[in-house]
C-alpha cells in the first residue's frame, strides 16, 4: 500500500499570455490562460480546504469497471492481466477511499462489495476485493453505457467530494446503440470523471476517447496487456492526488463582447466551448474536472466590438470557481484579465504571442493527425500523405518529440522541416491506434 502524506491544500493561480494590441477595426482577442494548482498533490489526514462545505479534507470514491466480455479470453492472458491490473489499482487506493469493482459485459455486474454499496478501503477490504477478482471470467457482450450507469449509481451513494471511474475495454460497444452510450455519458457528465483504457487492438478509438472526453478523464491505449498493471497503478496514484473536484473556469465578458471558443490546449486538446453553463449576466462556467498538483493551459478567443485608435477595454475576466450544493459558487481566489488595446503601430498589432502561436499549432497538429488517418483508412493516400506530412512538420517545429516518434511509425519522414513524407505500406494496427489515441496530447510551450 502506497504511503501518502502531504497536508497542504493546493493554491490556484491564473496567468494570462496575450498580445493585447489590435489594429484599427480589429475584433478578435486570443489569449492563453495558464491555471496552476500548487502545494497540494497528495492528501494527508490534516488537509482542510475552505472551499469544501464541510471544511474537511476531500474524500473520494472510485469505481473500477473491468471488461469481462467473451473477447477478453483471447488470448487468455488478457483477462489475467486485467485482474492483475485491477488488483494493483486496489492496492494503490488510500485507506478511507470508497470503492467498488464492476464486471462489464452486455450488462453490468457488481463484483465487489455488492448489494448496491461501496466498500471503504483498508487492509481487509482490499484483500476481499482481490479475492473477488479471482472469480472474474470472460463471457458475454459489451454495453458500456450500462457499466457507466451502474458506476454512477454506486458512486452517488457515498457522500464524497471526488467521484472517479476507471474503465477498461478490449472491444467495440456492440450490444447497445451509440444513442444508448451517448445518453449514459450525458447522464454521468458532471457527476463523475472517468479515465478510459483500450487494451489490445480490437476496440474503437473514437469510443474510448469519446468516453474520456465526455467525462473529463484521460484516454490511452495499452496495446500489450502485460503493461496494464503499471498503467493502472500510475492512473490510480493520479486519482489519489486529486484534491479539488468540479473546478470550473468562469469567464465574464463585457457588453458587446462574446466568447468564440474556450479550449484546453495542454496537457491535451479538449474543446470546452459547447459545455458552457450560464452563470449570471455575461458570465459562463466551463468545467475542468478534478485537480491535484498540476498546471493546464487554455486558449480563450473573445470577439470584441471594434473601437477607435488608442482606446482600450477589458475583453474578459477569467476566474476559478467550485460549485456548491446550494447552487452558489465558491471562488478559488485567482483571476486573470484579458485586455484589448487598439493601435496604429503595425509591429505591435501584427505580432502573434508565442504562447498563442504554439498552441494554435498544437491544435492543428491534433486535427491533421486525425484527418490524415481518416483519409488513409478511406483509401485517399494523397490526402493522407499531405495531412500527415503537415503533422510531421508541426510536431518537429513545436518540439513535440513523442508525437513525432508515433508519426514515424506510420510514415517515412523524408524532411521533417518541410513535412515531406511517404506513407508506409505496412503499419502495425497498434501503432496506428496509438497515434490516433494520443493525437490530442500536446507539449507545453517553454515560458
């Protein structure tokens, strides 16, 4: 059992990077907002946080959803690796964490503790849960929406601050309609976060990444099932480090101004624009999920009414809030201001802020990879070569070495600087799926 012992609460800060100068008639303001939580990380017994209703350290509940469909038996080591990984995750739960294990097929089954309850982690319940895992066997279909709905029911039975799901699947969601899964994700959104993992190569990338995206978690591929235990341990350590749930970016804009988009751009690209909930006059909240000791970057684009030369205005105010049970919001005490200043100085108004330029490139990189792989699958090899060549060029220019390595398994790079590539004739399915799954991972800009 890992030993967690820190007793501080994260302090949030907001930094704004932008070129505030606009030419005459200019009306679009782009800014990168860096949100950082520091001094927290892992929860110790004496944590107190003024933004929790109880003033106590945050408590957590975790539901582990393990695919038990028939395909998990091919090869038989896959089911064993899944059991071992789930056991490793259970070992990583700190004492006092509420938890449950769910077996997923065309229906969802409570594996431990059962009876519609959650167990509370200690030496005894961890041992009992691992004993229950040994009884897991493969057989049946796949209906992931039913797994998520059961996880939501179990997690909502505990009076805890952080509710988190971990979902492992090895196949396509063939035993319910896409609408069923969408409805389940809609019902669970805002109630729990969920990390999703695809094991092997027989699952659908868009399904797994879609689950993680809707539930503000991470998605990844574990192509070799023997890597599951390491992945699950790291994932659970991250979950155990979360201290503040349901943090939202609250963005206020003045009369006449409006938000064009709000995107998380690091550590991954995630468009939050459509997730806005209104928060009073001219303000909206954008969900960011749970936070531990970490830093994330957001690209905020504001449309402002054009003004005369020499005029300036506050284009937006960005703050951080945590919604409270009574419908109010608790401020986390950090805010950033986005400005617009109109000038006839061409040099000032045409220079692009390096942070904005970097992340615009990273968002284009993710899109180029996804479009390139789609074109390759449809047989448009010229289109695929052009898109993946552009992706190689962007990855090289921004120093995104991890993505560059993944691209090199799908294309032969002739010249990275110009994006000259040739499609490989033979590509391992795992390499293609890894590139697609990790296409939204970005590299941080060097400040």
